[in-house]
C-alpha cells in the first residue's frame, strides 16, 4: 500500500530569519573516528558521546582546544557498557548520565573522578520503562520525561504519542499530536531531538520528517505552550517505511538551548530532488537556525560543514561535531556574531 502525504499548506510556513551570517568554524584537534551524537561544553572541557566500531568507547573528553583527555563506556551489553545510551547523554554538574532504552538501564558516573584518575565507577539504575517507550531522560530540574511512541498500525485505540512527566511524586501526560497521520508521526517520534532549558522548566521537541518545533512548559505539569509548523512531512509511505517526495525540504536537526534561545542544526533550502540529483553527496544541515522561546525565527548561520550536534556558550560561542564532504568528523568552534 502506498500513501503520499504532501502536507499541502496545512498551516506550514517556512521560517524567515531577520539576519543571516557566515559561521567560520575553527577545527579543534585531530579527526574524530566515530559517529558523534552529542556534544556538551563545560567550563574546561568538551564532552562528546557517539558510536565507534568494534565495541570501542562511546564517551570522549576533550579540552577546549580539542586535545583528547580520556574516553570510556564501551559499546556492548556487558556491565557498564551501553547499546544506545550515548544517544541520550545528559550532563548535570559533575554527573554524566547515559539513558539506554534498549537495555532499560541508566548509567551514571562522576566526571570529576573520571578526569582525576580514570576511575569509571558506573552506577546503574533500572529505567522501569512502559511499553512502546522510545525515550527516557532526567531533566536539569530532576524530573523524568518519557516518550511513548506507538506504532501507526497497532494499538489504534491509544494515542500515537504520549509524553509522560514524572515530577515530585505526580505523573502527568500529554497526548495531543504534532502530526495527525499516525505512521508519519511514529517515524517523527523515532527520529527526534528533545532538549530542555538550562533550568529544566521548559522543553523543546522536534522530529523528522518535516520540521515542527513544539515548546512545552514543565512547571506544575506538562503543557504545550507553542507549536510552530515550518516544513511539512512531504513523504510517501510504503511497506512500513517512507520516501521523501521530490518537493520535500530538509529542515531541522540536532537541538540545544540557552536561557535566551533555541538552536537547531538546519538546512531549510535543499529539496529531496536536489539531494538525489547530487548523488546524495551534498552536505545537509550545514546551517544553524536560532529561535526564541516562543518559536520565532531570529538568526541563520551558514557554514561549510554538516553540523551533527552542537552546544552553545553564553549565546556567543558554538562548539559542534562536524562532518566534512568526504565524511570525516571533527570537533569545531565558532563565534556567533549576530
């Protein structure tokens, strides 16, 4: 069965940015051999999590010049190892957490001890996940967020998506969808980025296909404050997967936040037709889009790299995991001038 979803108008409006600027990255250190998922800038270090082959480490510490300091937490199913926890890394002061929904365990360790003597005393906590749970994270405020993403073809009497907040002994749920089509919504909830404000009182959710920003208030429950539908999920569903239609426009990628802004790796120009015509060799997501906490577009930065993940300091400096046209990965640093 084949279903084409162009998205039509549907209230979608591509973002228009007030100002644009070049983003000139300085490459820090040597090539990173792996596929990075997250980067977090602390006062003195850059913390990167990502996949490496053959059961290698998934957690890396660099100094602010990109020099490697330490690495650990191997990929695997043994004690202190992870299958997918590097995708959901969270750093809370001295504590680094991996939330592995595939194994059902949260791994946590002291960054200070690890940096001091290489000690990696991992504390393991069962996540107690409900069925269909594809995401679990502890917020900066200490609350628990879980994302339940039900199949587009099963449990049709249940909401496709449930966002669950556990706070101060109470559990709250939000079930209103961002995308009406259950199958497309299912894919979007699997290929999503979820981030929090530094104080943990707000949350941003965005998924692929399409580009939609949802902004939630997490104080006293969970309420969707804003939804911005920027780019429609113009895809064709067939045999349990989807294909991007020619007019599909690549939108948002990895997110990060500051108290003032929401930052997203972004493309927003290339269509799937253009991407295929290039032999799938052109760099997607080579921009950073900046939004305020009402979801309004503010600034757009353009670079010469694919931005795989990013971390912003003081709204003036961005550290990012970058990919070159020949598929090599590096850590980079650039000034935000707008």
